[in-house]
C-alpha cells in the first residue's frame, strides 16, 4: 500500500502530508462571474477551477490512505520523498556548477590568449603607435570575451534555473512503476533477414514500440514476415512469457 500510495501521489501531483495546493485563485472565480463564457480567459479560469474540484477529491482520498498507514510507513513516505527531493536538488546544483566552471574555463583560455598576444608583441619588438594599437586590440578582445561570458553565464543560469523549476512536479516525486499486461516481442534471429530484405522499413527498438501501440502496424509487420508478436499476460506469467532472445 505504501508503494501504491507513492505511485498514485506522484501521478496525481498531490502530497497527502501537505496542505492542498490549489491551481485556481480568487481571481479565477471573479473571471467566472464577470467574463463572457466565450472568452479564452473565462475558459482557462473555469478549467483551473474544475481541475481543483477533481484534484481536491483525489487529495482527500490520498490523505485517507496515508492516515491509514502505520506510523512507521508514514515516516518512511516522508523520508523517501525528501531523499528524492535532495537528490534532484543535488543533480541540478551539479549541472549549474559544471556550467559555471565551463564559463570560467573559457575566460581563462581568453586570458592565456591575451598573454600570448602580449608576448608576441614583445617578441616582434613593436614600438610606438603600432605597439599601442596591438595592445589595445588585444585588451578589447579580452574585455569582449569577459563581457559576453558574464552576460551569457547569467542568462544561461537564469534560463536553466527556470527550466528546472518548470520541470519540477507539482506534488511529490517518486520513481514510477510500469503497470500493464500488453507487451510486444521481436525474435532477434529474424531481424537481420527482415532488415536486409526491407531496408526502407527496418525493425528498430523505436519501430517495435510504435508497432506495439498500433494493432494495424503490427499486422503490417507480420505481413512483411517479421516475427513481431503481441500478447496479454497477467501476473507472474509475464516474465516467463518473454523469450530471452527477444528485445
């Protein structure tokens, strides 16, 4: 039941250990009361309010299931949830840190190139206006790289942080488990011959997944002679039913 609750909480985007999070606001209710029903703002506001009605019902059911768990399992739910949150935070921080390091490396490369250019000016014995102009050009080039990297770093970091934030689920995150009884198999020994005979219609992992989602596509594969088979198997029989030579 604990695993099922974790799974269902993730799919519902609802954390039964926290207060209900509304998608709609008081402004949405005002829009419903004042705007024409044909307006896009009205439709969007109504969609959020209707979604909250469904989500509130889901939330109540999840809360009831959570309350029915023994205290030890409730504590485990919170501990596992917080650990996955910590891992996600650490992963994002690592990515951002690596990007900042890459930016700093680019600046250090530009500084080394600047020093090399100054050394070249000295080695060639430049003097007077020629020397000043060459040094000014090298300084401007370095300054431009630093400005661009500075602006670029800030912009990229802000964009990445915004993307990470938007990708975060509304509720808790627990790794999802795949449920279902339908699977497709392809016999490896038949693939090479099929792909040789049908180079424009080869079997790949992607094509297997696509065909598995379409009974018509599956029949077309069979007509071409490919050993693509679909089955429905329940319970413990599923693992035993999958041939070790299949992918």
